[in-house]
């Protein structure tokens, strides 16, 4: 004989909103959202300065993104670095000397006479075995020759290292912002979409890194996904900050209660 277990009745509860939060909670959420937004702006500035000019032209473009991951198959890794992430560490005239030497076939004679003195002055403090850093060794001709080959973009090993750090880190930030944003008073469909969008954008962005290494056309996906991530976070932060301090609870009148 089957024994029926009594079903537990769950009381209907109204979800918490920002106007239900204490002053301490509002201060906590505001401080976190402000710093998270500031950190994202700083991250955008870092990305701009890291990718800008990789294609040899001023400003940030799709070609810069594509060349970072796919590489410049008509140039060398060293030239790409000197025009991109390392551009701020070497003067323009010195960079032009290095590029000219690379395009001439990177002969050892030219290295000892022209290139080595420049690298000794500007580069070998970090780019040497003595530094202990996992970066190319530019203190000898043999080390320079290893990066004077065709530029195929960032390596798969570096992509995997950076991608898992970003997946863990950005996912945690998205979770933290989303936990605050859940108190917002919005149409359910819009709030659900905006909560999910950062995670979809993160996955699409990082997946597009690997796809761009295979085909540079996917650089557009990197830009679109990054834009969606920024847009979703901006909306979550701004909506949350507004409702934390300006959204009040509308108290139902007795007539409204009788008519319900």
C-alpha cells in the first residue's frame, strides 16, 4: 500500500528589491559597483594601449585584433611586437632600424653593428635569461633569430594560459555584479536576458580568440562579444546604482487592497 507523504506548502514571498536593503547593504553594493565599473574602464584602456598600432597604423582597428591572434604572415614576430605591445619601449627611429634589418634577412653582421647596442640599452634588462621572465631572450643573436621568423600571432600555449585566467576571473566578476543586479525591479524577461548576457559574451569572446588564430575574420566576433560584455555590465551597474538610491517602495492604499 502506497504511503502518501504530505506536500510542504511554500509561502508566497515577495522577492527583495533594492528598497528593502539596509543602508549598510546599499553602501556595500554601491562601493563594489563603482570599483567594478572603474576596473572595467581601466581594462579597456589597457586593451587599447596593448592592441593599438599592431598593424602599423594609429588607432585600434579590426586588423590590430586579427594580427594579434592570427599574426602578420608577411612579417616577423619581433616586428609585430615592436609595432604593438612593445612600441612604447623603443624610439620610432630605432624601431625603423630594426624593421629594416629584419626585412633584409636579419644578418648577423648587422645585428652586432646596429641592433645589439639598441637592444642592450632598451630591451635586455627584461629580455634575457638572467631576468627569469618567460619572454624571448634578446641578449644574443641566437635568441633574436628565434623571433625573427614569420609572425603567426600569439601561441596556443599563451592563449590557453590567458583564457583560463579570464574564464575564472571574469566569470566571478559577472557573478558578483549579477548577485547585486538581481535586486533590480525590471520586467522578468529583460532582467533574465541581461543577467545571462555577460556569460554568453565571455564564452563567445574567448572562443573567438582561438577561431581568429585559425581565420582572421573571427576578429569581428571578438569585438562584438567584447562590446556586448561591456554593454551588459554598463546596464547592470547603472540600473542597479539608480535603483539603490532612487527607487522607492510604493505602498498600496486601502482602496487598492479592497479592489484586489
